C-alpha cells in the first residue's frame, strides 16, 4: 500500500467517526440542551475566563494538544509496523481520544470551567481530588520537561570539538529560533489589535498571515543568534514563566490562533508531499509484535503495552483533558462549539499522526538509498522526510520547506509548553486551597498564601521542568508516555463518574477507561523495571532514579484513584449538577 491510499482511507474513517459517533455522543450527553451562558461569559475576568470566537479557540486548543506528540509518538512507535500504528490511531482517536477530549471539555463547562480535579472532588471525594492533582502535576512536569527539551533541540546550535559554532550545521536551527522569537512579537501585537482595538478578525487575520510570511523571510536571511541547547532550555523556561501568568488575550489566544495558520500550512504541505511522493508503506513492516531497542543486549519492547503509550497524542492523551478543562473550557463561547473543537481537534490530530507515518515510510526508503545522509531523529524524519518528498518533484524547495516544517513543529511544542505551565500552575494552586470553604489565593493566609501565589507556583513548576528536561527528552519519553496515557484513563474515569451521577449514559467511557488504566500501569511497571536495571548496572546519572521513583509513585496513585472511581461508577451518587 502506498501512503496516499492509506491517507485517503484514514481521513474517510475519521470523518465518518466525527459525523456519526460525534453526533451520537452529543445526543447521549445532552450537549447544548441548557439555555445558559458558558463559564467564559458567566465568569469573565479578563485573565483566564475570556470568551473566544470558535476559530481562535480552535487554534489555541489544537495547537496546545498537538505539541510534539502526534509527530514524535508515531515515529517512536513505527518499529511496531505501519498497520499496527494505523489501527490504533484510528480506533483510539474515534472511540478513546475523541471521547476523552470531548467529555472532559463538556464536563468542565457544566462545572463552571473547573478542572478535572474539581470534577473529581465534586463527584468522588476530596481525597481523590488531592491524589489526582498530585498525579496530574507530576505528569505536567514531564510535559514541560519533554517539550522544553524538544524546543531547545530545534533551536540549539551545533558546536565543533574546539567549542566553536558550526555555522553550516547550525543554520537551520538558528533560522527556526529567529522566526519563533519574531512570531511571539507579532502575536502580542495581534492580541492588542483584536482585543483592545477591536480590529475586525478578518482584517487582523490577513495582516497576521502576511506578518508570518514576512518573519519567515526575515528569519531565513537574518539569524544571528547561535546558542547551546542548555542556554535555550533556560530561555524557554523564562518565556513559559511569563506566558503562563499573563492574561490569555495578550499571548495565549493570539499566538495559538496564529500558530493554527502554520499548522494548516504544515498539514497542506504534508498532504501535497504524500500526493507527490506516494511513499511505499512496505518499506516498514506491517506488524511487529516485538521491537529490539538495544542491539547489544537484545533488550526490547513488546507491542503490548508499549505501542499504546508510545503513540501518545496521536490516539489519546491525558494532557488533552487538562487543556480541555483548564484553558479551553474557560474560553468556550457556546456549548455546541465543544464538539468541533474537542472531538474534531482530536481527530485532526489523528490525521497528523497518519501523515507522520507516511513521512517515516519515506525516511526508511531514503535512509536505505542514502546511508551517508540518513534522516535521524524526530525533527529530521518528519521535517526532512516531507521536505524531501516535495523537493524530489520540485527541486530547490528543500531548505525553505524544512525550515517551515521544523518551525511549525517547534511552534506546537512552545504552545503546549506555555499551556502546560499554566495548567500546572492551576493544579499547584488548587492543591493548597479548599474550594468547598471558598478559599482562594486572595483570602488565605500563611503558607497557603505563599504556595497558592501564581508567581511562586509558576516558578516552582518551571525550575522542576527545566532541570528534568536538561536530561534530554529521549530519556524521559517512555515515562511521559505512560504517565500521560494513564492520566487519560483517569480523565475518562472522572467524566464517567459525573455522567453516572447525573443519570446520563456513561457506558462509552468504560471500555476505554479500563483498557487505558491496565495498559499504562503495565507500561509504567515495565519502564520502572528498566530504570532499576540501569541503576543496578552502575554508572547511572540521576535520571533513572527520578524515573524509577516517579514511576512507582504514579502507579500507586493511579491504583487508588481507579478503585475509588470504579466504586463511584458502580454506586452513583445521583445528586450532582447537570
């Protein structure tokens, strides 16, 4: 099978799922039945609760949930075979990830825009909320660490053995870094024009697209900043610290909206690449039940459970429930916008994952024919693979296409980074406050006053994330994937308990919930076992110790939450709000 046929079949299946299953979910849950304003209107505060037009919110939501997951995940899982990956992306996206994202957003909107943690508190117990907040916060630290490491890697310069910058090898990264910095500047201007000068969205969008083209042209020809990956890690830390505490209209909404244009351009380029090249999927195995990852020891990973945690955001992701209930629900203009933004956004991410598989298939063929110039690493395989596909038919386009694709990849990660930091700040603040007593960061005293302060909670999050990320995302991706997917199981659990309590059909959550919890606990145990083996062999740095400790802690928290949630589902309270 060639990649074009695979893409057409996949899009048709996902579209059918959106129309048919998505419509059924709306009827089962009663989406849009209540005649009352969404939290964005009812609780508007100009900082976090700010109504956003559907295209803008779609840009924020999709850019935030996409991140590096639907690209890095399928590349990491490709060894299990293109057919195995495709089946999980399609089945997982329609019946697992889409339900998870849509359900989390809908539940949050019906709970005044509150987080999954507060939904658990209301529908299960305060203890369960506290355990979930700890779990979610640890997972978000992993998100910050992994994505900051990826962004720094796409910006960082290459140095010679003498410690001097290799200008030729570093040029592409310097271009991406320059354009990314300029992109932040135009996003701030865009937000000011739209939200403070009431510029028409159509006019502002046209100006924004022209500005994006202009900064790409500038970045391609003027890129004087060459810094190490570690330096960029700390710069990213400073950026996300600022971005996570500023009002959403200043940076979050406008940058994510403008990022969506990069996204759409990247998707269009990827589709064109697949149409032109029609990569042979046969360059990869259809199904591999076991993948050897260490040729020296023969150690490897079984398709169960590793496939289902490695693909991550391409099929289902717990991070999405935090985005849906953390920022998107506070900006939703109309309840009926939830389906296209949450369910549709997840299925669009599945399309990106399928396109990534096509890029991997091409990269396999390219590497076989060009062993001295092989594409290695997620950035090179995705950006380089797609750029080569088009360049083969339209020579001379490789450089600009590669820069644009890597820029978009980096923009995804930056978007997820500042969203994850803002969410982690919410989680950290919630942990110290008792909402049932009306406690807020403003009215508490003592240590609660300090720890619930937005600047303190943000600083702690950023420092922990950057320090862990300096270890390299490759070393923590397995732990991130497992924790993230386990968080998805808990997100499904939270929404299922609420729907059961209000007498709505929650059966569509039960199989995905049980499957994800079992799969991810198994995966966490496997990863923890591997880290202990590394420690036992001696010579390990602090990374394996952190992963082993976090792995054990996450399993314990998840098991306790799963037991309490299942008890609640079996014996619903029947007294919660609709």
